[in-house]
């Protein structure tokens, strides 16, 4: 199992966190997704493709890029 860290911008509240979390969890291969509003990051565990994760976040209305 791998861990992908994404930097996410555009989140302003707990609802945003829920929306991004749901989007990430909908991607094939995601076992767990944790989104941190204060840090503007998401940690995703599983076998998901980072491009698919970024696309899911963007489709949800937020900007994302792979951290690191």
C-alpha cells in the first residue's frame, strides 16, 4: 500500500473537507483519505493513481497537486 500526499487549495470550511474527502474516496484504489483543512493537504492510502486523485479533486471544484 502506498501513501500519496496532495496539496489542496480552495478549501475554506468543514464542508469543503467533506466534499474533497468524498471525491477522493470515490477514486478506484483508495483505501483511506484524510483531508486537513488547516494544512491544506490530503493523505491518501491505497493503490490509486495520483493523476486520478488530482482530477477527482479538480472535478469537485478545488485545485490540487502532488506535494513534495
